[in-house]
C-alpha cells in the first residue's frame, strides 16, 4: 500500500498545536472535532505542510438519532496519506456547522446534498439549496425518522 | 460604435441528446460566449442510499449496478470491497483476478463509450461511435457469459465473485485480446492525429491542476491535468498489486488531453487483462460466507476503487443488523461536475457540449 492512513492521535496532536481546543477525542484513525471549529480545522489541515490534506475525498453525514455525524475523508496527494475527521452535531431541529466550501471547493455539491437529504445546514455556503429534490419538498429523506 | 449585446439565458436539457442523460444546464450567453452556467440535476434521483438501508448486504449489489450503468462492474467492486473491509475478509486469489479482469474490461467498455460520445458531441455523426461500440459489444457479450447480464451484472459478491468463468468466456477473451488491439489501433489512427479533432479540442477548456485538486476532481479528468494519481496504484486492491501498468497523464488538462488520457488508459487496461490472463490459476472463487451478512455493530468502512470516471467509494456504517445502517456513495461523476463553471465560462456554445462530454459524466451516478 502506497498511501498510509494517519493515526487519529497524530492528527489530534497537530490540531492541538494549530487549532487549540478544537479536538474532542481521537480513536485509531479518526479524530472528532467540535462542530464550530470545523472550518478553522479544515484550513489548518489543508495549509499545514506536514499534513497537507489538500484533497477532500468526500463528506458524509450519518444520522445516529441523538446526533448527526459529519465525516470528512481527506487525502494528501503530495505526502500520500489519508485522514478521517468527524464532527458530531447534537440537534434535530436545526443542526448546523460551518461550511468548508471556502477551503475545499469540492465540498460544494456534497454539502448541498447533505442539506437536501439529511437536513444539516452548512453556515457560510454561498448557495445552500436543494440539489436532488425540488425546492418546496418537505422533510429530509435520509433521516432515520423519515418514512 | 460598439454593438450593444444583451445576455440571454438558455436551458440546455433536461431532455437533450447531448447532455448524456436527463441533465440540465442553465446557461447565460453573451452572443455565443458563455458568461454564467449552473448545472441542475436530480431528475434521475432514485434514493439509492435510502433504499440500501432497507436491503441486506448482498441485495444492495443490484442497486449499485444502476448507479453508473455504463460501468456496473466497478460499482460492484467498490461496494464489495467496502463490505469486505467491514467484515475483515479477503477474497481468494482467483476471485481477485476474475474481478480485476471484469473491472478492466468494464473500464475499456466505459472509456469506449466516453470516447465515442465525445466524438459524437464534436459532430462526427456516428462513425467513430460505431467503431467504439464494436469493441464494447464484444465485452458485453463476455459479461453475459460470466453472469447472464450485459448491463445489470451483479457479478461480484462480498468475498469473491458469483460464479467461476465458464470455458467459453476464456475462448472469447482470448479472441478479444487477439483482435481488439488491432481494432483499437484503427481508432487511434483515425482520431489521435486527426486534424479536425485537434483543432476542435486542443487548448479548449483547460483545467489547471490546482483547481482540479481543490474541486476534488478525480479519475481521467484529474490525470489529464497532469497528476498521476490512480487509486489502483496508490492503494492497490484486488489483483492490481500483482500486475504492471502505467498511469498516463496529460499536460494541459484541455479537452484533447482528457480524450487522449482515456485512449491511453484503454491500452493500459488491455495490458492488465493480458497479465491477469497469464497469472490466473485454478482455485476457489468465493469465500464461504453466511447468506445474510452481519458485520460488527459500530464497524465502518470506506470501500474505494478507481472506477472509470474517477474515485468511486462506498462509506458503509454497520449497526450489527442485516442491512447497512448508512451507505453513502461518493460518486465521481457528481463531484467532477463541480468544475463545470470553470470549464465552460468564457468559452463558446459550440465547445460547451464537447467540454461537458470530455468530463464523461453519467447521470445514474450523479443523481443516484
């Protein structure tokens, strides 16, 4: 395997230095960060030359009923390593966290899709509207309580 | 006195033969120059991710066929690798070779469609398209021998493949490997140095590498911009670690480079299939797994392959039940569309359809 996975501990230590107070906890290959600091964390992950995570593979949202987990899969094309960053949003009425659109433009459609299907808002996204469904559709179908 | 022009907004699609499916572009023109473009999609949204939560792990395979319906084998592959990671199992070597052969044949078929329609978009009125479909047809016939279907294959299974290949498949494959390189050379001679193709595609809609990376573009589009990034090399799965192949890259990331990279990748895929054909040995093709799979609660996996359009991945989360708790599809077609605006604005109407064709999107995968 050419690409290696960064351990959660390693990423957490970097984040403690670059964005103090943003890390919630880490485990194996995952770091959990506090939702309000995600944009700051994203910028640090991209711009720090040792981490160099300039490629956003995907953003996923999982509905765990008591919280939404937003998962960022990242890759550094130069350093050839990957990292997984997660963030938990505890709200069902109006879940929201900052957008990473201005850090990784590739987040554009994926954040819109999560808003459309999962109902998590991304603050600071310049064009956050429904993408798969039509404007006026009620509800967010990928939520576990949507039948 | 300069002539005053007025911008005009035009809808291209959703029902339009050259938008490659039900896809709509809201384009604002100034004369014939594009000043603003907004891609609109969702017309083929079937809720595959939600449907996957209601089916067991093996049944979901049939849904993956219908994502990128020009490249179903690689979709199966991404999903099966995801489930195998969830379970922590590895398929036997013969299965890995069969999967690699199927996936590479599929890549050839998918690239042939991409090349054929790209030229169709240029206005070639069918001749190169038919040359491309000649090769693709033989591949689909071979898929029929493997699994009884041409498009909705569902051939791969977590832990291997459904059936071993029948003897007639190997005969057909040998014939294909003998005949196809010559047919493909014909196509190369016809197109690669073709004056009209060059004039119409060289330097049109270039995509700088930094924009491509920032927009999460992957696959041939990223490689055409000059970066040799291929998950088959970077994170070898199935039999890719045991075969040799090169990763062709373009220099300018223009329409010609995207087309050229695909042409070269067909050659590389043939190399891989040839090596697999030589290396494959008899053995079991499928692990003995329970019919209904139950990964550990809390397990998660990111099953990733280099599909013909780019990085295709399934992010699977298990709650210990018989169905995935969450099955997120990272679709390369959707994410490659992020650069539409960058590719089209400032260029003319006549190049718009060609540039869109050079990205090679598939609406089944964009909308899911």
